[in-house]
């Protein structure tokens, strides 16, 4: 069986259309307020809550993103279980128990794909209705298994914790019993997946501080990417926030949570600056 | 601002902007779709379409500057309402038909005497919006314009609740024709 699968070769049927982060960043449109002071004065929030005028459609879009994210997480965990030989964690090997954890995660993700597909149907979304961003699987393509743990289990699954917490609250406030229930159960799995990543990263790099440092640096790069230009953060301009309590349960330290929070704010500011620069370049503004 | 006219219109349809920078949309194509819908709905009024291409959101609204056939209907659409969701920044004629169809039917309703007391779009509550959307999209679907009923059922449930009574009210609104504003609200709350 083939090892080290490139993102271009992911198997999808004709319903799915894939895109990537570079393509998404070419989109000069934005829903965020471009002047920091104006967001409050307009009283607008982009937080995904039932109070938003476009709440159900925004939730449908996010649910579809979760569904394709689960497919990619399944593929990522499955690849890590298969791509590396069992060993002591050195020389491109991984402990056999880590393989077992990755296999368990793949089983969880497969269940999440089914749940998310059914939730999408319940919300009136067709599979493949939205473009699939392959950025999540790209974080699972490193040749170093420890970088995969940092990218997939800590950054990607950490993002899942944030998103599921927001969706669970959405279902709770809207009174959607299925959404609230399903997100709660999937959230419990995601906390476990992040905890597995946190534990294995520390264990395998216990005698290799350089490798650990590189892995944590890689995680920061991926975390910033997964902020999606400030879609995650504490600003009212962000669709969902950092689920700090669940991240603590999953093995993130207070400092790590604080660092991610600061990177989310940076990502929002950078996105704002990039959009303003683009608008200046094309000489465009919103209609009065 | 330059207007784009279309000969295919029952009235005169204008679109602004005439050229798009952020998205790959064609003002003439938009004008033709709106004109075609206006003809199907028997709307003789002049129509002005304003697209906000700077946001990917999908908010829609309509306003009229009078009540008769000479009143100008202005349709506001954020670019996401006309977008091919598989290919961001690209135009989807199907989505444009559903979006413009929905607010053109609202405009058509607003011309009726029994909609005289309907608030302006910006003053509608989320529940009132959802009820009117259900009523409009049900009619669109019967006219053969593509609409995912489950999407609108979910939207309706989010505003009125997740129970069988709400579903029955949704079905009644979806199947309804020729309602006044008070009847739309009464059906949604039944």
C-alpha cells in the first residue's frame, strides 16, 4: 500500500470541488469591518449565533466545512498509522501504541464523517455544495511524524474543539436538539485526540528538545493558518472563539492558549491590512 | 454609475456596478435574469439592482419608491447571494434566480394593498423575515425555480422552533398562494 500520499491525490467523487488556502486568499472580499473602531459602532457581530440574520446559512456552511474536515482528519490519522514503521520513535519510526491511537482516531473520524454528513442533510445542505479547502490534510503531509502530531492532533483537532464548541452553543440556543447533541459527543472525541497529540509529542521528544522545538514552531505556523484570517478569535468580527477550557483539558498550557489567542488577533489584523491594500490597488470600495 | 439596460425586460432593469472587480460576474447576465423573473412574475415596474461585491455575505433586500406600476423597485444583493459556492467568486445563475426570485416576489407582495402595513426590510424581525422567505420560496419552487426545501425548513425551524407544529406551519406557508401580510404571520404562528 502506497505511503506518503500527496494532497493532490485525495480520492473524491464528482460531487466535490477542492480549493486551497492560496486560492482562498485571492478573494479580496471580506465580511470583516476594515476600520477597527467601526465594528462596535455598527453593533454588528460576525459570531456564529442564531441572532445573525444569516444564521442558518452560515451554520450550514460551517457544518459542510466540518464534514470535509472530518474526511481529511480521517485521511491524516490513517496515513500516520500506516506511513511509519513501529519503533522507538527515532529514525522515522513511531511507537506501536501511537499507531494504535492513530487507528482509534481514524475510527472516530469515520464516525464523525457519517454524523456530519447526516447533520448536513438535516440542515438542507448537499454533499459537495461548498468548495472543500484541503488545508487541513496539507498539515498531515509532513515526513516527520512528530510534526504531524503537532499539525494534525494539536492544531487541526484544536481547531475542531473551537468550532464544535461554537456549533454546540448554536444548537443549544437555537433549540436544535440534534445539532447540540451530536456536536457535544464529537467534541468529547476531539478533546481526546488533542490530548493524544499533546501526550505523544512530549513523550517521543522527551530526549530530543530540538525536535520538540521544531514541532511546536510548526504547530504555531499551522495554528495561524487555521485562524483563517481571524475567523477564529475573541473579536466580534470572528465567527468562533478559542475554546480555552476544553483546550486546557486537552493538554494545552495557559501560555500556549495565550499564544494562539494572540496569533488569532494578528491574523485578523493582517487580513484587514491585506484587504485594504488590495482595495487601494484596485481602487474599489463598498457601495454607499 | 452607469446603468445597463436589457431588451429582454418587461420593464427596464439596470444593474450597478456595470463591471465587477472582486468577483467574476456579468452585469448583463444579471440584468437578463432579473428581467426574465420579472416577466414571469408579471412585474411591469422599473427595477434597479445594486450588488455589493466587496463582501462574500449573502444578504438581500428590496425597496420601492411607491406603490403603483411606475414605482421603481430597488434590489440590494451582497455578492454571496449570487455565488457558485463550489467556485468562490464565480457566478451561479441558479443561485441568482433563487435569490432575486425571492426578493422580487417580496417586492411583488409589497405592491398589494394587504401588504401595505409590512415594515421595511430593515425593520422586519428575524421571525417575520423567515416566515416571508418560506412563503416566497415555496412559490418559487412551484414556478420551477430550483430551491432546496430542507434548507428553508431548517431556516424556518431556527426562527420558530424545532417541533411538529412548526413543521406543519412551514408546510402550510410553503404551499400557500395569494396571502396578505397578516395571513403570512398568522400561518407562521399557527
